């Protein structure tokens, strides 16, 4: 089937759904799910968007703030941090997104490469960064100055702030097998979570339970923690689904290092990735491996945190997981059935991080070629797309 005929069929289906919504035959959410799914399937490298190169080394990490979905934060191997306004030149035929602020190596800044940056979930006036210089820093966005520093005395590979919780704790992944928790409210460490036997490369908070934390390590395990309990580790996930005890030393999630974790938006499943070139989907209600087969395309061999990104969950529409493979491509999978839906290519460097922008259904990628790239639906006028998204938001199932 040629692409022109495919687009005509999709357009006809959208028109039919719109008519059925007006007649009250189907719910408005069905139209929204169809529209969003179509945009995801049309994702490709956006040739009309250029993000000004600022880093003089690999871009290790990026994040887009949730409050407005407008500002992108980047951290590089050069130890520098930059902020971009994604709506700058929004109406230009060819967008050139320029850096609006930056924090370069200073006395108070990082002395080593940045491993991860995170916007504070509730206010874009603050963000956090971790570095291979053994520190985590909390920044005032407006002044681009350090407000607080946590010295872990070990190389820091990643950190995470909960997007739902109000406890204000930063979970850290470092060369220390213990996971240390930093308190934003007091500027001090609270307690440590012992259990891993190797370097911890990835930590993520559950979006469903504010005290639930997941971690992945070079010891091949994925552990779940309830940070309120004295014996914090709830279980070590077992890829073989045996009946061994939850904390059995025989339990392993991958056959090699685990360096990527991501909860589904509803918090009911967890995705893990490792150096065995496998991605696994875990049912968090049962703690079992769902045995979803994602094929053999994944390439994952570097010792750093590499986090998959997921599309929003919508009734009647598949959820997709995007994985930055080491072969310079982004692999798009159907989360539940494991099928490879699309392989996004066009990056000249190895892709080191991904960030999702819900407002425009775009993905941004960072690479070791110093570039940040934008990926969006092909042949879509940006202004019309934004207006269409706004129009869809005005529909409700009660209309």
C-alpha cells in the first residue's frame, strides 16, 4: 500500500469518527485516541527544526519540564548545562531554537560531565543535575546559580525526583551500591538503601505510589523499594518467574548489567533494559516478567543510564515505548505485544537520551555528536497541529 493511499484512508477514518462523535455514536475520547495514535505513527526526523549547538562534547541528558512543556534542559560531557525555549520561532517556517540560558563550568558548577538533569516537577523555577564529579546540585533557574549541593563521594550515574510525591526526596544511582536519598527540604541526606552488590546505574520513582522506588544495577538485578520501611527492599525481580523468595540471591532481571528503567504512566508496569540487549516488561501487581518479546534489534553496551520513553496511555490506543539503541536509531515498540512498529533513523551520532513533549507529540533526542534533534509527525503544519490538539481538549465524554 503506498503512503498516499494510507494517508487518505487515515483521513477518511478520522472524518468518519468526527461525524460519529457529532451524532453521539462514539465517545470523543475515541477521536482523540485515533488522532494521537496517527501522529505517533507518523513520527520522523523534523528537517524544519534546528536546535543550536552549544555543547562541545556529547550531550548526555535532556529533560522537558512538565509545567508548561516548553523548556528543554540539556547536560553534556563538557560539564555545561543549557536551557532552550522550544516555542521560540514557533511560527517560523524553519525553526531555529537557540539557547536562552546556560551554566558553564564555574567555581560553584560541576567539575565533570553531567550524567542527568531533571526539572523540578511542580515548578520550572528549579532543576537538579548529577555529575560524574560525585555531586548532585539543585539550581535556581532564574539566576542559573547553585542553591544546594549534595556530595556523594562516588561517581553519580543518575538521579530521580518523583513527579507525584510531596516528600521532596532525590534518589541517587552511583558507584556506591547503596542508594542514597537527598532531602530537598533540608538540604541533607536522609537514609541509604542497602541491597545491591554493584554499581547502581538507574533509579526511578513510581508515578502511582509515592514511596515506591525501582533501581537497576551492574549486579544484574532490578529491586523495588518502599522507602518508609526499615527493611526497605520489597523484592528483587526474577526474569525466570520461579517461586524463589522475593529477596533470593538467585533472582536476576537480566543476564548482564541493568542500565535503564521506566514506569508506565499508570504505574502498573515497569520496563527494564540491560547489556544483554533485552528489554523486559514487568507486571508490578504480581512482580512477574510478562515475557513480552521485543525482538533482537536492541543494542545496549555502554555503562551509563539509558532510559526508555513512553507515549501517553489512552483508552483504545496502543502505548508505545521508544528506545535509544546504540546503532544511532530510535526503536519504537508496541509496549504490550512487543512488536517493532518503527525504526527512526537520521542521527549522525549515538543517541544518548530521549525526552517526550506531550503537547506536540514530539520526541527530542540527545547524541554524542553534540547535537539535539527534534522528531515529529511528517507533513504536519505546526500551528494547525497545535490548534487541533487544543480543539480535541475541548471535547469531553459528557458533551
